[in-house]
C-alpha cells in the first residue's frame, strides 16, 4: 500500500511541477536525452498526462488494495486501467484547451483609421485629448494635430505616436 500511495503522491508532485515550470521540465528531459524525444512531449507523453497516470495508478491501486481482497496484482491492474483512463482524459482535455483560441489582442496600430471625438481642444502643433474606441472600450489618448481642433469635433486617427498618443485630423463632412 505504501508503494501505491508513494506513486500517487509522486504523480501529484509531478503535476504541480509541470504546472509551475510549464515546459521547463519537458525541455530538461528532452535535452538529457539529446533531443531524441522532441515533439513527443506535446501529446500523449506530456508531463501532465504522465502525472495523471501515476496519480491514478497509485491512488487507485491503494484504494483497491485497501478495500478489497484482490491482492497486489489486481490492485496494479485496476490502478493501471484507472491511470490509463486518467491519462487519456488529461490528454483530451489539454488538446481541447490548446485549441481554444482567443481573439487577437488589440494593439495601438488598430486605432489608425478610426474616428473619435475631441475632449480637450487641440492647439496647432500642440497636444489635446481625444476619446477613441479600442476593442469596444472607450480610451482617452493624447492627440496632436497640425490644425487646431475644437472640443467636441469629430476626428480621424492618422498615425500612432506612442502607446498613449496619436496624430489626428478633423473629419470633413
């Protein structure tokens, strides 16, 4: 029973390490083997899958050994089957999570060509403030224009000067 519990605890420790170091352990193992297994750790032999297998082998075997009279061989068989199921489920879940892609992160360059409104008047060759919409959020930017623009005027973003400032021109209707 101690061996089974040791395997279960080792699996949990391996899972925690793989979550904390996220790929470092795979790289260390791959480097230690001279790159022989590069690419194999991305799927079925990833550390979370191996950790799930070890944990279920250990804890499943300990439960079977402690609650039934099947003996060590039966506990190993039941634990191995439970480990294979847990490993397979971990692999499928990790594949599903890796497929889940989010939308592209909005960047400042996405503002070029968008319209907004002036909240602080922009003097000629000076800075004012404009409200723009970036990824559905209203954001205030410092704005520069070669022409003076009054408060409340609609503007068009021509260029990005920095992460907090833009070059604008008035919209002509």
